[in-house]
């Protein structure tokens, strides 16, 4: 029998799950995915935790204890999410050890309400790193303008980072610069570079969702022919830029000191348009040294009928650039799209965080202390 997820792993793509909850941890669901479906990492975000916290029964004991301690709602969220991330990190610790720290990573997000406050983001990243206290955690920092110096500062402190909400090639270049600068400072500060890790979460499906709306409005045959092509082209060009940055003499000097490159992580890989193949943001983005974080439905789709070829990125750089050029040629403003997506991405996570706050507040009121 073919094993598409094994083929994906063999092609150099780390398979991560874009979901975590107490239920997944206690039921053995996550452990089973690690054991049977080649999952070697986990990502989380405020939306995932807001959904997880709807299961009050699973969290009732923790919430009861927190209520007895009279903690604030914000502190309750920190404790609940940090506990799940810590337990997830412990579950994945054998993977972390077996891969010399490359995989076996679990991500925890900084409060998205701090996305435009550099100082607060740095402080929160340090607090979460201390609170979880596991070497295989990644602290998620958004790739906003304010987030860029926070990325560098966190890495300089020896904190491993997942940079999230990257949509544009320009911003991705800035993220890689922030990463390399952070590793250089970590080296100056005496940190062990072999323990430092980072991924750059480049969002995929949302690019098609926004650009396809604009193409549908244009309605021409040329516009229709470009539907569903922008996101993959954008990601492929991001990988081109990754190859360039991590082949420079500047990076090679850090690699010789033990530093690992910041891997591109394809995020938002669940297909949002039912007209598209539900594995396209996986099978069309295969290249060595990448991560693809998927919801379980996409994992299952790849496992059931995904056909994984070898490298589906590097042979297509010219085609990818031609796609973006064609979009510009019919009036689709790339910069306007990616700037909007970053703004909306932060706002969506802020909304999910607010929902999480409301949910925990209600649940703290409901449990017996």
C-alpha cells in the first residue's frame, strides 16, 4: 500500500498538525497521529484554543483550581494554554530528541492584542518561554512591523520562534533578516545555536481566497484562468527567496557555529474553495527543508488519495513569477492584497482571543470552586 504522508516526509517535508486540545492529549488522538501518520510537530493559534475551550468537561478540573486561586481571566488562559502546550511538548519530546531538535516542536502564540507593540510582545514571549519551560516549544510572534524587532530580540535571548501571519514576499524577506540578526545576537550572547529553532509560517489558502474574489469580479477569461494559482505561486517564490538567503556567506558562518536555518512553514493549507483539490496546498508545495502544518481533515485527505511527487517547488520559479506578473497585468494589486490579509489575519486572531476570554470567563463562573 502507498503511504502518501510517508512519501511527503521522505521528500523532506515535515508533517505537522495544526490543532491541539486537552481532549487530543488525554484521548491519545495526538499520540496516534504521531505514531501512525508521521506527524512530527504541532501548531496552535487563538482560534484553535477558543474551539478547544468549548469542551468545558475536559477542562473543568483545571478551571476549578484556577477559580479557587482567584486568578484573572488573562492568567487563566495563560495557564490553560501553557499546560496543553507543555503536555504536547512532552509527548513530542522523543521526536525532538531523534531529530536533534529539528522537529518535535509545539507552538504557543503570544497574545495577538500585542501584535503592534514590540516591547509587550518581547515581554510576553519571554514569559511564555519561561512558563512552558520546554526546549521544544516555539513561541509564535506575528510578522507585523512591530513583530520584526521582537523576533530578533526573542532569538537573541535563546527563545525559539515561530513567525506567523506572513503573506507577502517583501515581509518574508524582512522576517528572514530578523531571524539571521537574532541568531547573530544569540551567538554574541553565548547561547547554544544548536538548540535554537525557528520556522516562518507563510500563509497559503487565504491568498487564493482574496485574489479569487477579485478575479471573479473582473470576470474575463484571463482572470478565470488565474483562479487558484496565486497562493501556490506566492509560496514557491518564497521558497526561492529562502534558498537565496540561506546560501549566503553570512548564513554559512552561522551554520558552521551550529545554527539551523529558519524553515518555511506552509500554513493555512486547508482548502477553502470546494472547487479545488483538497490536497493542492500540500502536494504542490513539496521541497526539502519545509514544514506543512495541516488540519486533521487535510492530513486524512493526503493519506487517502494524495499523490506526492518529489520537488514541486523549485522547477516552477519562472512559472510562479509569470503568474504574479499576469495578475498584475490584469489589475490585481499584490501589495494591496497581502497588506489586507496581514491586517485581517491579526484582527481574526484578536477576535478569537476575545472569544477565548469570554469563554473562559463564563466557564470560570460556571465551575464550583
